[in-house]
C-alpha cells in the first residue's frame, strides 16, 4: 500500500508542472476574456444611451456600433430566453482576405443582415455600423438570427464573392444552423444581406494577429470606396481605416528608414545600490556605469565614450593594474519570453573599446556581484563572486579564460572582494556580518573568518582597503574603521582554533552612521566617506583625522571616492550623482540623475532642453546641447507625465494623485495647481496653438482646459467621457479641434473638442485627419510597430518625428526601435538599439529632430541619441561632443 501511495505521489508530482502550466494558460485566457467583456459591455451601454436619446424620433432608430460593439437582439415568442434584451458579444467581421490563417477560429457564428423589413415580435430593429464606415440606409433592418458556423481559411477567402454566392456558401458550411442562439424555435428565414457578421471568440485568438489584407467596403453598407484592416490584441479586434491617399494598401513597401541612431550622451550614474564603481584612468577619463552602458567621461573635455557590449545591467567594475584594461560584470536578466540570460564578465581595452575576453558564460548564476584583478603578479588573475544563493567565489586565469578554482562563499550578501596587493594567493571578501580571508594553494582554497573578539560585531562590513603596511582596514555599518592584522592569537580567550586568524587590532570611530567607502592615497593617507553624515574625512597613515567636508544633502550619502591627482576628488553618491572638487573649494555635480523609476518626458518646442519626472518626485530640466542639468525641484507627489506649452514659457506636469501643476521655466515656481479625480494622470498634451490642454487620467476621462494668460491660467472647458479603461495616450489634430486617444483596453476613440468634447462615433470620418503629434501606440499609421505575439503592453510609448519621416518606439524589453513613418503594415523592419537595462518608458524627438531621447524605467537612465543620415536638414551641433562607442551597427 505504501509503495502504491509513493507511486501515486510521484506521478502527481510529475504532473504538477503540466497542470500549473495549463492553469496559467487558462488564467490568461480568462483575463483576456474579461478585458473583452468589459469593453463590449461599455460599448453596449453607449448604444443603449443613444437609443434612449432617439426615443420618440420619427423613422428607424440609428444605433451606432464599432467593429467590436455588441449588437442588440430580440427573441421570438416561445424561445428559451425570457426577460430583458440581451447583448451578445457579436463582433463585426467585414468581407476580407486573410494572410494569417493561424488566426482563424473554429466555431465562429455568422449573423447576416437582411435586405428587407422582416417582422420580429411585431417590432422593427435597425442597426447601423457607423464605426465601420456605415452610410445611412433608409428602411434597412437587421435580422436577429445568429447562425453557428465552422469557418475555414478557404471559406474566408471565398467570402469575397458576390452576395448571392455568399449566401449559398454559408448554407454549406459545416455546423450551420438556422436557429437563434439559445432558442429551440426556428428563427426568421435568412435573406440575402450586404455583409455578414462573425462573432469572434477571443480565447481562441493569437495574442496579436493582424488581418492585414485590404477589406473592400461596398454594397451600400460601407462607404463605396472605403478600405479597412483589422488587428487583434489579446482577443480584441481593432479596426484601422486606410486613408484616402493610399490607393493600394498591398503595394505599400515597408523599408528600413535611411536614418540611424548613434548614442550621443548618457545621463545618470548608478550609485544607489552599487559600490566601488568610479575610477579615474590615466587618460583623464572617469569610468563608471549605468544601465547596460559603461561610460568613460573625460573630466576636462566633458566628452563621453561608451562601452556597449553588455546585454543587461552592469553591476560591478574593476581596473587592471595597467590602468588600461577593465573588467565589468552584468546581471542575468530575462528575454521577452521570460527565459533568463546567462551573466558573464567582459574584459576590454579602455583605449580602443575592444572586447578582449568573455569570462564565465554559463558558469555564474543570477548575476556578477563583485570582480577584482590580482595585483602582485601584474593582474594575471580575476576573482569573481556571483549572485547565486551560495555566492560562488571563482578565480580565473582570464587570458586563458580558464577557471582555476571555485568554492561556495556564504549565503549572506557579499559586498566586496579584493586580492592582497602583495600576495595574489590571499583574497579578502566582506559583506553581511562577515569578513573572510581566503588562501589559494595548489588549486584549492581555504577560508578563515575574521574574529571580532571583544569588539561589537557590526551588521555589515561595507568596504575595505589595504594599508601601505599590509594591514586590512574595514568600514562598517556602525561607523567604525577596524584595523585587522594577523598575529599570535589569544588562545586563552578564543581557543586553539584561533591560531593564525585575522583579528581586530584597533577600532577607530569615523562617522555617524555607516562607512560606505575607503580610499588609500598615494602617500598612505586614507579617505573615508560616510552615509548618514555625508562627510568625507582625510586621515593620516596612523588614522589621525586631518581634514573633512560635507557634501550637500540633495546629493545623498557618499557611495564611493575616486582620486584624481591627490588633491582633486570624484565622489559618487547614493542619489546617483558624481561630484568633483576638493576639500578647500567644495564639490559641484558633474553627473546627475533620477533615483527612482521614470515615466515623464517632454522636449521644448524650440529650445534644446527637455524635462523628466518620475517616482522620486523630482522634476529635472536638462540641456541637451550642454549635456547638463539646468535645474531640479522636488514635488510632493510622483510625476508621471509632462508637456511644454507651445509658447515655451511653462510646462505642465501630471502627478500620481490626479493633481497637476504648471511650472514657470524661469522662476521654477508653480503658477497653476489643479486636480482632476483621484487617480494617476497618464498624459498631458497641449493643442498645437496652446489654447487647450488635454489631461488623460486613469479614471477613464480626458479633461479639457482652455488656456489663457500665456499658459498661466486654466479653465475647465469640458470632459471627454466614453473610454471603458484608463487613458494611455492622446494626440491633437493639426487644427486643434479633435483628439485621438488610446486606452488600457486597446481602444481607439476620436473626440470633437471644439464641438463640445463629443465622441465621434463614426471613426471612419477621422481616417484622413492630420495629427499635430503622433504618440498613440494604436493607429493605422503605426500598426506595423507591433510584433506578432505582442500582448498589448509590449510597447510603452512611441513618438513621430516632426518632419513625419520617422517613428521611435519604446518597448518593454529594454530596446529602442526606429521605424519609417508611416509604417501601417505588419512586420515592418526597424533599427533596434540597446543600452537600457529596464523597460523603456518613453521616447521623444527634440524640436529639430536632430536627437532622440529615450528614458529607462527602473534603470533611472536617460539616453540621448543623435539622428544621422537620411539627407534631411539635421542639426549638426552635437558633433562637438561626438562619442565613440563599442556597439556594432543596430540590428533589424
């Protein structure tokens, strides 16, 4: 019995992953179905509202409907249905050819429109598909018959035949029925109609499929020369109307844009959670990293070069004894399918930016936390500690790319590792509640833990250095500098096992709070950087304090110190800034950045400046020509979106509480402060002439304000009501009268602002409208930016260039794409650029289209790309700050 029970348990364990996978699939399908049901319900309510408004009107009722709107039905006497009218989820499918047969569904239902007036319960119902480009048809009524049918690809193709052939064909489809769904009694006889309706079951759809063959709209149901195409996102059909100036959609050719992007500047520094990542090279360059980019910033010339071979966030940095070669390790990360990348270490030449070796591919887990070159032997070996649970320590002959030894380190966090500068067989590591002294011998490694003895054991040993006398100096979370030495142990107190161990020889009180960094100067003096007190202290060789200074509070605590020339210092801070200065003259910021996830990005309408905001509550104004921050201010809430007034004098910033503020660029003062709802705002957009401001909110509304007094006074003009999910993007028409908007349930709606913020139910009429900007991620002109298999959230933002030739895309997989504009066909080719280490939240072209700005989310990095090629009149002023890069040509 026990053996049988074990067999059953083993079988259940083996089936568990399969069951979990199946449940995940079902859960995703249910989520998609809920999204579709919500949007269809909202559409049905809108139609019912229109019906109520039309009560009492003479003539047949006009019921607006979109491509995915539910259609009202009535049920004959004797049917199984009772109660009020129901709205089945019947989605309009127009006559079309499909290029993606995989997207076809089984069990779809066909609803035909009759050409006469059949009697149905003594009432007449007429439905008009305005959102499919329907023109008014007098006295045409819809039949309530719904037919269940099995649709084949060949059948769909044949639907391009005449109406007589269409009716004959549908009779022959397998599984067809003449009864109304949910009714046992026969429905009205089917009559010839101009167009069939196919309810599409979204759970059977691919995540994203584009039915991109042209749909001919004819027979009086649609405009005689209209054309449309459909795409599906998570089961939701989205109809795109082809502009009149495109005569043959199939003849459109999607090419790579002739323009390309070069990385021009990197804004930011990763100091909030990384250590020992700022060094000064003999070339006069400071080397540090942020996101996937290692930056070499020339301190005097104020130019940047970039090493860009890493595929995910760089986590650690070490300089070879020759001061030329550099080792950088990265985290693992995942691809767009959730499959983890393998972390590794690159060793590269800082002069040529050429990659010399790749170390440890397939060896490290999760990421590389610390790296160090040996010193005594000329840097022949590299020590690496990964981010696995055991924090594996390995030593490599990096020139041969061979691993010499590997051993488990500790289950606690490891913060630093170094070789003894006078003996490459001795390695020291430190971290949470430990200091380990490692000894290499004949391919093996032994570990001894530092003994704290009578001294209080700190929670963290944060950093350490080697003094010129060979002692080890550690900085800890108690604010002390501990001096360690190897001497005869006190065996009476510590026991015989204490022989030959490293012990604390001296304790020096250094800082209030933690000691985050230590740096030994050439003459033997020591620098220490504090956390809570933000002080930098210079100590003599015997640890007597000599000088000290305090860095400004706005930059945070001291994270690391780089020695420039013995007097001048570089200081990396916990608020992602790099300061330059001396004890005498103080310190100024040469690198600044955000410290939390960023979302808001806006470029000035005629100056080379841009604004960023994020969850750190900072609003920062940057100069894209000088590559510097002009000013920064802190708000009470997180900023999520922003836009400059066309006059360039003020900028509006939307916050996460429904509040939004207008700031004067010169005084930095808030000139207007308003609130709409209590949910976060997702988009702020001025009309082209600056007379209106549209505020998109997560409460599903778009608030419209009239703007006066040069952007300093705002009066509520109206509210756009109709979206069934939160607003994600919106754009104004060039004449400033209309708005196009997207929502979280993949809906595209159009609004007549000048006419009273009314919803334009006939979306077909907007197909030729020209837009002042194009940031909506859903629309005919940008449909080709979506990859097959996308789930609707894979693209966070896009931006069309001002010359309307390019569209840049920010995706959820750390990539920036550059497409030609327009790109209305699936699988449009693009240039793809890497550099961000997190989802790219926003992109924006500068006013002259000379540069593109991209914003990482949690990597807190802003990348400035120079647009080159294309033969356009691009602004070439950035050539003075031309940067070298190790990255190859962009992939497509």
